[in-house]
């Protein structure tokens, strides 16, 4: 059977466009199939349409963001590091900038510039892009693979699957790639939402909707379990109170720990509104304020260290009169306030699901993919890269870095493998 292309890449997202460019620039005939009517749909809507392309850190910093699975990325990051990504975009005419906290964006603040640069790099390398090409099935043949589309089949020697997971299904990522790979023998770890807003809290927190804490510590833990042992996830950074619960970087970063738990009654959310403080420091602050301003009203004093709305809500939850002078604040009332500020415990009802998730946790088992090549350990000639793998990192450009790096390795490896096969033949 004659093959139409050396390599077919399924999915023209971040990983797919990188893979196609790497394979095509090595002289291979490459066809990229994208079900949407344009490439890089998720890129275009990411980061508030600004696209946070990577993070200002080294390879170790990227790996840390992916937890225990991060070490899978070691070789891929050695091939394409955050510094390399920045240089690549500079060479493509898209200079970048580092924002506070380490997020790296295009200077133009336009995700469109990022997407167009990647697409231009891919097509100028020689790859063919077919839009509106929805893959129905993927099967192995004697000479490679058959890729079934609506009313047509393509044949190729190797396939690179970069179709993403199930987050933001409006982008076309509905999990169809899992089915193809499972039929080919791969293990799919249950996909679940990650980097997703949390549904939880109670009436008083919902009334704080719109309030942002620039620096808060958010912990997902087990009630009544010793501190470190009971912590499932913890992050410090921005936190947004919403009408349904919590959003912002910290809430979204810890959300993957929530979606991994079946019985949500066994976990709780803990919010520390003053992460640089401990009990001793906060009690010393109360002592100093009471000594220097004994007649100062409690609510006005707390507004010096907390946003006014949060201070008022915590005072109300402790059932204390806000106008109470500091001199009259009892030890019991102070303990309630300290607990509320440093360890406020909230019930968790769930998350906003895949529709609001930025990435997917779970996916293709990393045990079945060679991290040096992204080649399947199950099916010869099959390469897998990007979000469809069991890789999900923190918010902040980490997931795009993973997609760029794994896509690069997959494309390079697929092309070199065919070169070696031809040379051997």
C-alpha cells in the first residue's frame, strides 16, 4: 500500500505545530490534520487572548510544576528549554516580556501573533495543513497507519497524535484521541479537569464575589489529619472570591488535587489570607495595636492588614461587633479572628468541570511513552505529545512549555526514525 505522507500529525495546536515543523524541516512529507477551521484555537483564547507562552525559570522549575510526573519532561526540556522558546519567538518576530511572578507573554499581548508565528514556521518548513479535517479513526496497517476522515482515508508511515485532552471542549478538544489510542493498546488514565475554578465555600464567601487577594495561601487538605500528612496541595498567590466559590491562580493550581478525590466530604479548602504571618506575629500585632490604640475600633484596625470586605466578613463570622474597641476584645474572640485569617476552613462541592478547565489531568500513561522520543512503547511508528499525555502543570505558561517541548521531540524523533529506517533499507 502506497503512503500519502511520511508523517501525519493529528491536531494543529501548540504541540502539533511544533512537531510538524520539526519533522518537515528534516525533509519528511508531513500533513497536519485539524478538525477546526483554524489552527491553534486554544492558543488564541489562552491567557485572556494574550497567550502565556512559558515561564521564566529553568528546567527544574518547569518539572516542579508537574508534580511527580514532571521528571518525564527532563529530556524534552533539555532539547527545548524556556530560554529556547523565548529565542524561537524572537526569531519569529514575536519578542516576549516577563511579567511579575514569572509569566512570559508576547510583548504585543496578542495570542494571535503567537499562533500565526507557529503556523508560519510550520508551513514554511514544508508541512501541509488541512483544516476542517476531523479524524474518525486511526488504525495500524502493514506499511504504517490509516487515518480515516469523513469520506477519505490517508495512509502514512508514522503518526504523531497531539489532539489535546478534554479541557475547553468548545475548542474541539473532546477526548476523541483517547479512544483511538486505547484501541491501539494504550492505557488511558481517567481524564479529569485541572486548572479549573473551585465550587465551594458558603454564603458569606459568595457575598465576597469580585474580591481579589493578591497574596493568599490556599491548601486542599484532610480535616483532622496532621498538618503535612493531610495536605494534598498548597499554593500561594492570587485568589479570587466568586459567586460559586474560588478562582484565580492559587485556586486553579490546587484544583487537580480536588478532582482526584471521589468523596469530597473527606477534604476541605483552607485559606490563609496573610501567608507571611503566623499566630505569634498576628498576636503580637494585636498586642501592639491594643497598647497603642486601645479605643480603636476592631473593624478599622483589621482594615490595615486585610481588605475591608474580608475584614468585615471575618468579624461577622466570629460574631463580634465591628465597632468593639480593641481594648475590649477578649482572648476567645481574638483566637476566632486569628483562626479565620490564617486557617479559614471551607467545604468543597466540586469544580466548574471541563468546560472551564484550562488543562486536563490524566490521559495517556507516561509509562507507555519513551520520554527521550515521545515514541509509543506499545505501537511502532506512533508518537504522542502535548496535553493528551498524563501531564498537567500549574498556571503560568508551564503547560505550553510542555507542549512545545514534547512536540519538538516527537517531530524530530519521528523524522529521524524514518531516516534511519531508509538508510538501513
